[in-house]
């Protein structure tokens, strides 16, 4: 991604002869190009779709780097947007070259005079999500941006405090461009590289049954991030219930039973020579333990999401409505044979954190089982995509028989 620090406004001072020399001002703008954008998360490829907005803060300095204006944009944060059509293949790895420019909205903004230097700190996300955040500022923690040094150095720090990423699945990007000058970045033919990076990691779970003989015999119930103690309690309950249907169920799931951390603060620190972007204060929530299932989308192509408002889940009666060219698998439905993987549930954007085990709950023949995947130690790094392919198979229970001859008395008999 690029930030075009477009252009020089050069007004020569009046001399004693009364001659005034003016040059037309050039605006600050962004330009999207084929840059080194991190591959991963929901936004893929090398450019942003026009549904995204770029929200920037800027700090103005003189040619020597001394602060002149700690917050160049009125209100600290300035939207840059484009109305130009997306290039062919946008949001894919095969995207065509992107020549669009992202202009300050609603009115253009221009470079100041005097050979200044500008530091830019920006984040990007869909404009629709940004508008919803602004309209619900008092709601649950979301991706509200806080410019932590707006009055002293606006482009030096940005944070999203206490975000519930599970409840607010938004692919947020961030970038900086420091020491930019109108001489180098001004004019439509110049551009300042500004590579946007993803603030979160992405988890994707795929599933398939690759043996037609067991097609439809396994039903998936959930993928969840439970502690070992919680999984043991669930297994123990299944054993107890088999002996006594009235056995007490495990206690309600608590935050302490969950290993996946989905709530935290993401801070971008541009105050030092090296950019720092990190998550802190992470915590888990009981409500965020399970990978989300699919919900109905537009079932009749009228532009309206028919059941999303009511939170309706995929069921045997409506699964055809959500099965598209992109293979999908849903909880509560038997997994049928397919040579290709189907994505199970929705993708999950999470804060960077140590990898955790996940537990697959499934049913065979009316019995419930729990399988915990023993993950390799490591970190789910922001800006990276982690894909887990689950191959399901049944080891059929087969009984064979043999008939032995009567043996003479006194012979040794092996009891097998």
C-alpha cells in the first residue's frame, strides 16, 4: 500500500518588485500499488478493495525534523478513500496492477509550504465497519482507534484497547511512513511506499471424509479451545451418563476453562526508529471458546441476508442455502465423502499468542467423543494464516471367527 504525500505547495514570497509566483497546490493522497503486503487473514492479495478506508494521523516537522505541528489533520484522524473501481482480481493473489488513488474525504487536503517533513501512521478497515464502530461507541469493546499522543505527536502511537476480536471479526491493517517530503512524494507521478500489515492471525479449519464407505457416519459438533480439565470433565460426564442418564452435567463453561485468548489491546508504537506493533493484556472468554458455525446468508438472491438477524444456524433443512462453489461443512450435519476439503465453520481472526490445543467434538452411532489435537509449541503470529486439515476416517469394528477341532485329553489349550 502506498501513501502519496502528494505534493508541494510552493508560494514564493513577494519581492520588492511586487511580482508574485504561485504554483498550484497538490493534495495529500494514498495510492495502492503492488507492494509487499502480508499474505493472510481475510483480506488477501496485494491491494485493498474500495470498501476499505484508510484512516491516518500525521505529524508535521520542519526540514531538520523539529516538530512544527503535532497533529496535522483536524480531529487527528483523516479518512482517505477511493471511488474508482477495483482492479481485476482484487483481494486475490492474481490482482491486476492497481493505479487508484485514495483521496482525503470529504475534501482534499494539501501539503504545507516550506519543505516540511511528515510522519504518517494509519490503519485500514472496511468503511462500513468503521461507521458502525463510531455509531456504537458505548457498546462492547470493538476496534475503536485511540490516538494516544494526539496533542504531542499524533503519528507516534495508536491503540485499539480491550478489543473483543471474536465478537468483532474485522481484518484491521496498520502502516507507517516517516520523514516524507513533498519534493519526493508530491505530484501524481510520485508515491511513498506504505505497506499495510495485518493486526491479527487467521485460523482456518478444513475437514473431509476420504473413504466413501464411511460417508455420513461421523457428525461434527464443535471445535473448541478447552483446558485439559474441561475436556476431562466432558469425557467423564459421557461415561457417567451412560451408567446413569440423570448424572449431573459439568458446570457451566467459565472463562478459566478456555485457552484461546480473544480479548486484548493492540498497540502500534511509531515513537522509535523501529516500528513496534504488539498485543497485550490478553484474556479468554467462555463465550468465545467455540469456532463459529455458518449462518444463513442471502438465500433467495434478493440482496437481503434472510436469517442472519435472528442468528439462525445451518441445519439439515437449510444447508443447501449456504453450500456454494466454496465447499463448506457445518456443525450438526453428517460429514459426507468428498475428495476435497470443506471449510468447517467460519474463519477466525485472533490476537497473536502462543498456540493452543483444540478439541473436536463428534458423534458416531449416537455416542459422543472428544479428540484433542496436540499442537506443536509455537506462536500464532499476526499477519499469518494457519490452516488445519482434518481427515476423518472410521476404523470399522470387524469380528472374525475360527472353529478348533476337539482336542485329546491332556493336551494344552491356549485361551485367546
